[in-house]
């Protein structure tokens, strides 16, 4: 599979870990949006689009965000809030997110990450003033 286009949308806030979003086209036929470019402790990496995992309330069935203590709908105490809050390590965050689309081989993941980060560096070199993030929400 070939990456035919990478578009990068810089985020304005320089203090945040989230640096930019990328839209990647494969084989001129398939587009994945919302790939995040994140500054981690050992450099930049990409995060594939993901959704938050929700857990249903045992009493009313309302889908609450993972790690909620009480149901947002009926107020019942939820049984799965065992982990301490505030310990927002990356592994915890990842445990609550499920990737929607992602490479399944290490080699393609590295290839994709390299291309996206190259496009990010190019976009950054052009200057952050011309960000088109506003039409990307
Ligand atoms: Zn409930």
C-alpha cells in the first residue's frame, strides 16, 4: 500500500502535547483523517484516530465514559472505577481508547509515521500562521 498524500493541520497552542492533525491518502483511493501528531518524552509520534470506550451502566444501560464513578444518567455507582483518578499516564489513556483505523504491521506503522512526521516538519517550516485547522473540525 502506498501513501499518496499527507496533509498536516498545525494546532495553534504550542504548549500542548498535541502538535497537529494529519489526513493521509492511501493509493489515491482511501483517506484516513484525524491522525494526531503528538510530542512525547522521546520525540514526536503519531496516534491513529480513536474513539473513547464507553461502559454501560448496569442499572439503566446509559453508556458512561470509562473510569466514571457514577452514572451520568441515573447516578448509580459504577463498579468499574477501580483505578485511581489523576494517574493519566499514556498507557491508561490508550486503554480507554480504541483505534478506528491503524496499521497492523510494524513496518507499515513506521513508514506511515515517517511520512506524516516529514509532512509535519515541512508544514511547520512554512510557518504556523497559515493554519487551516478551523475547517477541519
Ligand atoms: Zn445508570
